């Protein structure tokens, strides 16, 4: 039983490391706003590819929100795939 727990802990650490190395991107406004997250959903960068002073505050906020949500959705999908892959290794009958 302890061997299985050790294997689970090791696999979780390996998964976290792999997810930290994956970068996903969400964009909005045809690339005006680009957000990068790791597979673990940590924000790596937010880029504004326009003169933000020419935009309305609310429009800029909306674009950032959309880009961030798109990146989070991608990171969630990758994270879920990683968890399922790890679970299959631990519980082959799944």
C-alpha cells in the first residue's frame, strides 16, 4: 500500500513538472490581447499589442477577460488530460 502511495506522489510531482513546462495562449481582439499560462494555470504573461490609450477602459477589460478565460480553458483541458493519463498508469483498468 505504501508503495502505491509513493508511486502516486512521484507521479503527481512528475505531472506538476510537465504541466509547468507547458505554455498555453489565449487571445482576444484578433491578437490585441494575448495571455500566456502554464499548464498549471500560472500566469506567465499578458501582452497588449496596441496602444491601450486609444481604447476605452471597459473594452480593454473585456478583451483581457476573454483572453484570460480562453487561456484558462486551454490550461484546464491540458491539466485534465495529464490527470487522466496519470490515473491510467496507476489504475490500469480505468
